[in-house]
C-alpha cells in the first residue's frame, strides 16, 4: 500500500537533496526518515534512490513514485482545502504587513498562489517600515505581520515560524575582507554599514551582532532597495548584511563575496504573527502552508523552523 506520508517524504527528499534537510523539514529524526524509506524499499523490493550520490539520484522506481506524488498530492491538497472551506463557512480577510524589505522576493509568489486557492479571501498588503505593525495587529487593524523580531510583551499574539535563514555579510570581491570565511564584530569597526532605512533595533546586524559586542561601525548609510545596497557594495562604498536567499542571485553573477557573521553564522527565524483568536481559521492555516511551500521551493539556503513563540 502506497501511503501519502511516503509520497510526501519522497518529494521532500527531492526538494532538499539531503536526508538531513528532509528530516528537518518533516520534523522527523534522520533515523526515523531513513526507516521510512527502508520500509518503502522493502515493500517494492528495490531501491528508490542512490545513497551518498551528489547530487541525489533517484532510481527508475523512485522516479515513478515521484511522478505519482506530483499527480496525487496536489489533488489531495485541493480536496483538503475545499473541505476546510466547507467547515469554516466564511470567506475571511487577510490584511498583511511586512517588516522585511527582502521578503517581497518570496511573498509576492506566495500571494499569487494563495489568491488562486482562496479567491474569496480579501487580501491586502502594506509595508510595515514606517509604522509599528505589531501593535496594529493587536488592535485588529492588521491580520498578519511578517517579522523576524517577535515582541513577547504583546498579549494574544501567536508567532508561527515560517523558515530559518542565515544573515550574511556582502562585501566587494576586491574588499580586504573578501578572503575571509567569516568576520568578527571588530572587523566592521572601520566599515560603512549599508542598511535599509529602518530603526536600528529592527536590524539583525546591530541587534544580534554589533551591539552585543559593543562595536560601532565607522558610519551607516541607508538604501531603500536591495539592488541599490548591492550596487553600493560592488562599487566599494560599504558592506551590507542580507539574508542568504536575498544574496544568492548576486553571488551567482559573481558580483559580491558572502561572509558569515561570526564563526557559526548568524541565524534568524521569520515568523507570521497573527492574533491567537484567528489561529484556527482554515484560510489562515493554509496561508502558512502556502508560504512555507513557496519558500522552500524557491529560496536557497533556508531551513525549517521547528519552534514558535507565543
């Protein structure tokens, strides 16, 4: 008997290309996932993929099951969504604000897919860069806020983890730091730090890297758009910290060098903040699923986030 969990596991392995990453996204131990695949292979009496192959290679049997998964899983998702609609009995509203400039890269495809699935939900999107969106969420002016800075002082707010990502430093390929794998806060004392035009306490490079070390950069320069920040870096007029997924296309073009912030890297989690009273709404739960699926399918270097904040 072929089970949905088997097909989902196989698709996740294809998307991640790694047993470790697949287990992380499925919230399983690597041992449990390995056992699941062995169970499938024992049933079909043949291997489904080549162990330790780089990149991961699927056997003919594995490819056939993936073909089945691509046909069946979307139809199951549609049926589940239709049933959820019937159960909820209402269309709903989703007014969204974001606190992340580079989030437009994945949020717009997410909204496009979500509109197709939930045409009856009223969607509205605004930037949270020039006002405090989390207090607006508590007042009911907003329904969802995309943020990497949970505010635990606000009552009645649930922070749904979407994914984790690494903040990295972008420098010119000719920069003196370009040969380093990672930097210390002290390495940035003489640098011009290029940031988005938001409050300092909302920037990870300050909140979690420079400020704890008591380090102040030489100066701070702001730019509205990611492409503008990268252009300044390329021309040698400063350095900037960006999510690994936002830097990926510029790395592929050979425009900048990417360095880790600290030896172990600086990791952060992106959350969808919602009021607890809305949490069980079917259209909201499906937004979480759509956002995660879109991000894992399109963003490089992101990981599953396993814990939430309430």
